[in-house]
């Protein structure tokens, strides 16, 4: 059965190719040749491919969990909730809806084009490059892969070198689910990234830092390759004086310290109304102990920082004089306690970059106008969260602040539905995916007019006349 699941191609040869990155130019050329045959276009073939992928993921769940544990210290529950389960949910959504997404969409035809039928045809871009990050190394590779396959593309996935165990399992899963001419993986680091960006893909999907996103976009621009960039930024979490403070603290602690804060949509910092700051911090302390225990560094379900470089960077952002809770570190295990800093200002180091770690800076505000002006004075964040019972305040923040997406009275969960797109704006990215948005992300919309041959309006042809102009003005106004 294992050989059958590998789609009758040489598994050992493919595995060797994955390990050394293969000949990337040859991989892309074979995918282009395969795409040109039209084999990816039938919707039944796309659904069959997605079902194979789902089956392999389910069969390899234990291996995936072990890899995530090795790379990021994630426990089985968190691995399923944030990686495997989310991926399966997206694949299932695509299997259910791809027939409707791929169908030609009829649109009205103006009278000036009489007699004709106008429609929009969804066509795959062709050969797609998906470059995924290390913080959610399985989900953030597999979800865009599934969307791209659903849209009828071939795909090369380049996972991060910072999560080697998960990248290796990811490559094995893709090799079991697909022949390499449909989807395959290239492992490696910067050299492989650079080489791939020099290749003539039809679409590039990148998830990662703003700095690398700029380089991806610059390189893609040289070939006029369309890009989708899922980046990050300092996502604010606002706690109004009307908020349910105990519940706000509970949900913010969950979102902030999930995956040790290594989440692109984690609440980066908290802006709390000055009148409820002390109450909020007291509740946050209670929630950290309730969720992670009195000694979080001894909690097996609490993960670790991905590597020493990021561990040292995060530690450098912590001002011990402003720490009011946590701050403990285990250098050998690359673990940092859930940490809270009070009295933070925009000039502090922790506010100078995206934290991407378990450190919660707390700032204060007094008025909505001041708050909104402060947020909008900085690069647009990927997410924004507002905790309040004041509908006018919620409306003002969500309408006037620029951000990718977010939640009212919760954190993180807006990206957990395939019924809404997920993406950034400005410095936090461009384009969106998940569900219909994910299908459209990897699809070119062809606008087509199918004109009848039994009738032809002469108004557009020369020689022009006064009567023709009257007709023209009647049609176009």
C-alpha cells in the first residue's frame, strides 16, 4: 500500500533528490512540461490530489508531531490545534468547494456588445513557488500548497532551514502524496532560496519577515512574477476601560504566548486604558500561572525558541527593570518564561521591532483619538485586537486603523476559518489566502466575451455617420 500511495514513481530516487535539493531547474522544467499537458486542469484530478494529501497527512500525524516537538518543543495538542488540524480543515474546505470555485462565472453583457455571452474563467497561473517559514512550519507550507493544487497549479515548496525536522517530514509527505511533476520540495538554506528566486515561476507565495519579503518582491519584479507576501509587524492589542478584564487577560495570554510568542499574528504589545492597567496586569499574572503553571519552564507543553540566534535576540529586548512578571530563562533549553513588561514606551528596544517571542509590553492610552493616531503613525500591522464593550469605540478602532485582520474580544482565531481571507496590508503584506481567497490567490481571472456570428452591429465600423454616433451615444452613457 505504501508503494501505491507514492503514485508509482521511484520513492528512493525522489527522496535522494529531496535531500540534495535536486536539480532545481530540471524540477521546474518538468513541472512546466506537465502543466502544459493540461493534466492539472480537470477538477476531479485536483480533488483526487487533495484527498491523497489529506490521507498521507493523517497517516503521518505522529511523525509530524515528533518533528514539531524537535524543532519548536510543541506538544501533541498544540501541534494538532495549530498545524495539522488547521491544515486538514483547509484541505477539506477546498475538496468541498473547489468545483464551485473553478466554474465559469457568467456576467452581464452590455447592449453595445449584442449578441454575446460574457464570462470569467478561472485559470491556474502555472508553476508556483511556495516559500514557508519556521514558526508554523507544517501549516504555513501545506495550506498554500493545498490552495495552489486546488487552483490547478504545479508547486515547488521551499520550507525553512530553521525547522529541519519538520521540513524533512514535510518533504516526505509531499513525495508520498504527489508525483514530483505536480508538487515537490526543495530543502536547503539561503543558496537554494536565491537560486529559486532566479527561476521563471508563474507565481511566488512567500511567508516570512518584512526584510526578506522585500527581497522576494525585488527579485520577482525582475521577471514580472506576481507575488503574495504574508509578512508580520507589531500587532497591537487594545484593552478599553469597558472590557471584561478577566476574560480579556485569559484570551490575550493564550494568543500572546502560543508557540512561545512565535506567531505572526500574536498580540505584539498591549495598549490598555490607564484606568484599568493595574487590574489588567494582575489578571494577566493570574492567567499565566493558570495556563502554564507556577513554573512554566518545567511545563512540557510549553515550547521553546527556535534557535540560539532568536533566543539571544529576544533576551536583548527584555529590560529587566521593567519586568513585572516572568523573565526567567533557560539558555540550554532555549526557553523563556512568559514575561510581562510595564511602563513601556515607544522608545524602548522591545517596541523597535516585532518581538516574535514570549514578551508582553504593556503601554497605556487615555483617549480613542490619541490611540488611533499612535497606531496609524507606525507601519500597518498584520493583526489588531480590541477588547471592549463599547460599540462606538470598537467601530472607531476597526474603521480608522489600518491592519490586515483581527478580532473583537479575542485573539488569533480570525485566521482559523476558511470562509474568510487572511492577509496583510502595507508593510504587513499583500494578497490573501484561505478558502475562496486562497483559490483566487493562485488563479488568473480571464475575462471572455463569446460573440455570436449570426448578427453583427455595424455601428463601430467606418465610415462613421451622424446616425451611428446617435446609436453609440445611446449605448455608451
